[in-house]
């Protein structure tokens, strides 16, 4: 078992820097696109053998040090009573957006075994098949709210913020229910064989720090508190433009914080009180550049990242569909090779 990724999460020494990419299973891969001609994302997720295969494709093709479960942050919300589809070229579209106290009251507790048995079965298959650790994940309350309140992807989060500022009691009730869902779901993942978990809060950087502190932070903290006893690394990814929120994270019971590319790694470590391993944070669009430019940027990150134990090479946000399989494969090999030289000198 390649345990470099887990060692880096625990800030233990490694022989070379571990790499994986957010959204590494995806449309840049022609074989994935072929599968997508036949099945939607949710149809793939409902077939454990196929979902496990799609999870393993980037591991084999790119040589990364961790797998991430093929699923979506929206997957479990059907179990609490939200009706949605993932629509091509749009993203999650919700048929019954949550806008009122009555809507929030209607949400049920998650039944992971009953409604998401296919996801747990995929995790069990991967636990047998993989020779790298499996990361599973959940959506964080604000980021999920930004879909289930808006009804579809949004740039302004207007309806979400209207609920947050205008009906704080309803808001906290919703956040509480989404936090329950995430904690229960991640515990079921761990029981099925997940080796690390990541909480995706991709859009929480849309909030001012004091609003994050008041409306979101207690709920994120409660998720990590309720999985604190699980013996696996826990990652919080506060997503794009979250640099100003980092000082608020220093008490979080997580092991790793994911950084976006706007925050230098050393600054990310400093702002979070030196308590976390850091994961990130290449601008995904650096991959559009010629190889020498990609390598120069990777080298810069590694030089900074390896100054202290606890660095996982990743992007600052998910891969985009037009990324190149060859460039990703080259980048992975380069990170391994360069960091190995650097760590042994
Ligand atoms: O990382 C991986 O390879 C594992 C799979 C994964 C998916 N979604 C599959 C997916 C993961 C980890 C996610 C998380 C996710 N989903 C996030 C957090 C990460 C991030 O990007 O910030 C968010 C915000 C979502 C919500 C979501 N799902 C959006 C906005 C979209 C549409 C945008 C797009 O890229 O098309 C999706 C659909 C989705 N989820 C796709 C995949 C592979 C693409 C559609 C498809 O192939 O059917």
C-alpha cells in the first residue's frame, strides 16, 4: 500500500511529495467521456462496479497517490428529501429548492444504508482493489445550501444569503440538518473502508469572515467534532477565495486544510496557526501553459511546501474538462521526481 498521502496528512516524513487532483475523474479523459455517452453521473454512481472503475481510472493513468470516490457532493441530498438532477453544461438543478422554514422542516435525516447502499458498496469494492488510499467526501453546509436554496449553480448566492441574513433561525436549522447529514454520511464511509475524508466547502469564500464565523463556522466545527473519533485524516477545503477565512480555522478538528492558489502555502500555514498539513494549490489553468512553465510553477510550490512536513500537491480547485491527460501525467511524474531529489538532498 502506498501510504505517502496518509503520512503527509499526518505531517510525517515522506520520500516524495504525494499528489492527487480534485476532480481527477473526469472529462479530460476520453475513456471517461465514452462512459458518459451511455450513463449520467448518477447512473454511474448507482452501479458500484462501474463507479469503482471510474474512480480507479485516474489512479492508473496519472500515477497519483490517492483515489477520490467517484460521486458528487449532491448525491446524499436525495436521501434527506431533495429532488435534483445533474444537468449537462449546468450542474446540479434542484426541483424543490429550499426557501422557507416549512421547506427546512420537511427535510428528513439521512438513511445512508437504505438510500446510499450503492455508494457504500463502491467504497467496499475500492477498499479491496486499490493500492493507494481512498478519499471520500461530503459537501459542507454552506456549499450545499448554495445549490439547494438557489436551485442551480449561482455566482451571487443571492437567495442563499437572503435566507441567511433574513431568517437566521431557519438558516441555522438548515445548516444543522446539512451538518447532521455530512457527519452521518462520512461515518458510514469510514465504516465501509474510506481511508481519508474531505469536506468540500467550495463556495464559502463568498462570505465575509464575520459572517462565516456567525452563520457557518459552528456547523463546520460540529461536523469535524462528530467524526473526530474516526482514525483517519480529515481534510477541510474552504474553496475559492477563502484566504481571509483561514485564521478562523485554527480550532477545527481537521488534519489538512486545502488552499486555493491565491494564498502562498507558507502564508496558509501561518494563518491557520501551523496546525494543519496543507494541500494545494496550483492554479488549475497553469495546465494550459507549456511544460516548462508548468514545471517551473510546480517546482516553486514544492520548494515552499517541503519546508515543513505535511504537504500534499494538488490544484487550488477542481480540474476543468479541457485539461490534458498527457500534461497531468507529466506533472505527476515531475512532482514525484523533483520532490524526491529535493527531499533526499
Ligand atoms: O474529484 C473527483 O474526481 C471525484 C468526483 C467529484 C465530482 N464532483 C464528480 C462530478 C467530486 C469530488 C465532486 C465534488 C463537487 N461537486 C463539488 C466540490 C468540488 C468543486 O469543484 O468545488 C461541487 C461544487 C460539486 C457540484 C457540481 N457537480 C457541479 C458544480 C457540477 C457541474 C460542473 C461541471 O464540472 O460540470 C457537478 C457535476 C459533476 N460532478 C461532474 C463530475 C465528474 C461533471 C458532470 C459529468 O461528468 O456528468
